[in-house]
């Protein structure tokens, strides 16, 4: 106390501290968060807020979300209280004006474009003689089948009869504030505004079992009502689905971990010293529960390599390498907590290299499987670039790459020279499976015909269940939708014995450029004919650019506010109204994210520039925040 009297000059700055300095900065920051500079400026008061503690940070964002009506109040509270502390932790660790901050402004607010790739040469074993081995020629032998399914997003609280046309990001649940009577009662087998009922997943698994073969599953077991998801739900959802897989399928399943397979959503921290946020429980659980399809070594790998593992597929010389790509995901906020770039978060790239080298040494071929594809707009372009270096080095060993996450049936191509993307430089094909969840189109899965010696894909057949079929809500019918070989082969004069490799897919993109009918069919196939996104010439250009980009820096995506990864850039009017986002012709965004905090913050810039009653809602926000943001306690601080 005596120092107070000794240094009375200290009272000067304190006097202004009593006037909520953070609050004024914050309100101005929100108002000016309309471009990249504005976003960096906003990070200054947001970081100051984070320094006050997680609860001040969370309460402030919750109030902002409620006042600006970014979502329903329960969604605001749930999403922000779960993920907010991670964002707050990240902000405390970085400069508001650094490169990581620019990435954050892109990944959450959509206000900056990603910074240039941080050039880095990944340490890779020198190619031995085995690396020079050319990929084997197709054998012409009878192919075997492998099923690829993804993004099941099973909602264990799906309630038939509840409102399927609600205002929340996910409907068909008995919400406390739901419309009575419901606007449109949910049917038993799913709805486009909702995640999958368990019965729909069962129906698909029964269908898959008729193919009598092993499968790959590229992640996302848990539903996307992310504002409610917690660890006990994820544990139970994962356990139930693994049991259902074992019961329905009489052949192994090789899974990968999805961004929804943790709680809170996307919670995959860099280190394990994060207390209640540690995600080791996910790896322990999956390692154990996947073990009967893999083996003891793989189970240990899942545990110690953050969900990644490798195993030789039964009766083959094919190594399946499953990697956790959520450590490259822009919505994993742990990845923004330092200004020093981590080249290989959690050593996922290193793991892939080790396993590919083992495959190369053993004369095996390899398939890489994972959740998030490497070339999409929601992957960090740094890790995408480093992963691409691996693909280049092991191009003769890798026979295929398989992902999910976008919910679309689509593909991406890797090139040895991205400046000259052509059939001759196309070296890797990335296969992306459609989702089961009806949220993004008709429920679907793929069946590959695989050459039994080269392990290249000879055909890919998509099976789907048409929700417009009058019998759908009684018993979904599964039918062959199309065969890629039949559909695209004739467009590119495909030789009868040639595989559907990167060369082939590049030729298909050229056919799409010339033949709009063929492209429009592809566009329809992306969502399996359900809620098709119209795609005009400008949109087609970006779509083809995305096909020619297994490396994210080349995908032609442009970040925009209001449209992060949960939204679609070309969606139907209904969804556009829901998101109050302007239509923009481009590649549809990944459907995976849902209403996480990234989605909420991406709405902010739109609301502060064009939201109705902007000034009065800002005044309202200010008075609400006055009660939340603590006045610095002057005397104590002395
Ligand atoms: C976790 O979520 C489930 C399902 O929403 C809910 O029933 C349960 O009460 C929640 N548990 C905790 C500890 O919050
Ligand atoms: C598990 O499979 C891998 C790859 O197929 C093999 O290298 C390893 O020895 C196997 N481990 C056990 C315990 O069988
Ligand atoms: C264009 O594509 C459509 C649909 O695949 C096909 O039927 C048609 O023959 C193609 N036209 C040409 C000129 O290749």
C-alpha cells in the first residue's frame, strides 16, 4: 500500500484503465474487421482479452455471437465455450501482426489470404534403386474389390418426427426450443438438414457387406451438432460405430481419424500437456477398437503416432498407411499457437515417410488413407506442400491416396511440375469419397476395382440411395449410380487395360474443359444428384483448378468472410438465407466443419458491414460487454 503513495504518478495510466480500454478497442476492432488489416488490428484487443483469461474471452465472444445473432443462443454458448479456450490459448502465444496471425485471419474470419508457403525441404531418405522402379504395368488380371466409405456422421439423438426444418446448423433433434408442431417432421432415414440416423448407417453397412470385401473408412463418425458434443458422447459414438462395423461386415475395415472424432470438434493439440484438452484418449480408444482389423503393431502406432498406423492388407502386398491429417487442418486452432512454424506437427509426415520407405524397401505398393484431402482449401498450404514432396519422392510406391471430409465425390491430382500441369506430369491421384450423411447430397459410398498386383484402381463405382425415391423413408434402396470407367473412359479414349491413374484423371479434366455436358454431369455426381450446386463458367474454372491441385497452394481458392469451411459457396437459396452469405461462383466448400467457432467468426465480418441495425447492435453489444470485461483492478495491481 505504501508504494501507492510513493509513486502517485502511476495513477495517470490507471485512470484511463478504469474506462474499459479493452472494450473500446474491441468494439472498434469488430467494426473495422472488414479486411485483412482490420483483422490483424482486431487481434490486438482479442489477444488482450485472452490475456485476461479464458472465461472473459469466451463470455465476450458468446455475447457477441448472441447480440449479432450469428447463431441461436444455445449454439453460440456451446460452440464458443468448447472451442473458445483453444483460440484464446493460441492468441496468447502469437503476435497479432505475424504470419500465424494472418493464417488465423484467413482460417477463422476469411479476411486474409493465406501467406506464401513457408518453403522447407522435408528430410527424405535418398532414393535407392527401388525408388526408380517404374510403377508396374496393369496385369489385366481379374480385379478385386475394396469399399470406400466416409463421413458417416451418425446422430445418436436423431429423433424421427422432430423438426427437420429448424434454424440450427443441425436439425432432426428434440431441441428444447423447437417449433411445435414441427415445420416438417423428420422421417426415420434422414433429411438434408440433419446428420445420419443410426438406421441409415445400418442400411449402408448391410449393403456394403454384400460386396464381401474389406473396406477403408476415411473418418468422421460423430455428428456435427458441434455445440453439444462432449468427450463422453464421442467415446460412446466411436464405440458404437466400431461395434456396428464388426457386426455388419465380415471383413476388415481400415479407418482413419476425422476432425469430428474428438471433443471439442477439431481438438487435436500439438502436445499432451494440455490437461483436459489432451486427445490421447481418442488414440487409446481407436487403437484398441481397431486392433482386430489391424494388428498389435498398428494398435501401438495409433496410440503413439496420434492415430496414424500402417498395416498390410490381407492377402496382398499392399501397405495401407493411415495418417491423421487433422494436424494440417485450418480449423484445428492448436496449430495457431506459435509464431515459430512447426513443419511437421505431431510427426505425421515423418510417420508417412517411414512407412513408405518400409514399403519401398519391401517391394510393396502403398495406399495412403486419411480424412482431409491434401489439396483442399481448408488444409494449411505449408503441410500440403511438404506432403506433396513425399508424394513426389514415393510416387512409384504409392498406388493411390484416399480421403473424405469434403462430403463430395471428387478427385485431386498431384503433378511433378505444377507450373506445367499436364498428363505427362500427373503423378498422383487423390480419391475423395462421398459422405453417408444426407447433409450434403444423397447418401453414397464407392467400390473400387483393384488390380491384384499393381493395386491401381481399374474402376470406381458409386452406390447411392436416392432420397427422392418414395420408398426411401421406409427402406432406403441402394443402387449403382455410375461407373467412372464407363462414364469417363470414352471421353478420353481409355485403353481397355489402362488404370484410372493420375494421367487418366488429367485427361478427364481436359475433357471437362471442352465438354460442358460432361462437366455438368460430374458436378451432379459430386452430390450424387441431391441438392446439386449450379456451376457456371467461372465456377467451373475454379472447380477444374481444384481437381488439378493435390497441393493446396495451387487450388485457386480465395478466402472470403462469411464463407469458411462449413458453408457452401454455391448453395441453394435456402442455405444462403440461413447463412446470409452472398452467392459466389466457386468450388463448393467442404461440408465437414459444421457450426464451429470458425463458422461463427466468419459471419462476423458480414454482420458488422452489412448486418441490419449495425450501429444499434454495436451499442447493445457495448453495454453487454461492459458487464463482462472486468475493469482492471488498479489498487491490487500495485
Ligand atoms: C455429454 O453430451 C451428452 C449428449 O449430448 C449429454 O447427454 C451429457 O449430459 C453430456 N455430458 C456432460 C458431462 O456434459
Ligand atoms: C503388423 O503388420 C505389419 C505390417 O503388415 C508388420 O510389419 C508387423 O510385424 C505386424 N505386427 C504383428 C505383431 O503381427
Ligand atoms: C460430351 O459428354 C457427354 C456426357 O459424358 C457425352 O455423351 C458426349 O458424347 C460428349 N461429347 C463429345 C463431343 O465427346
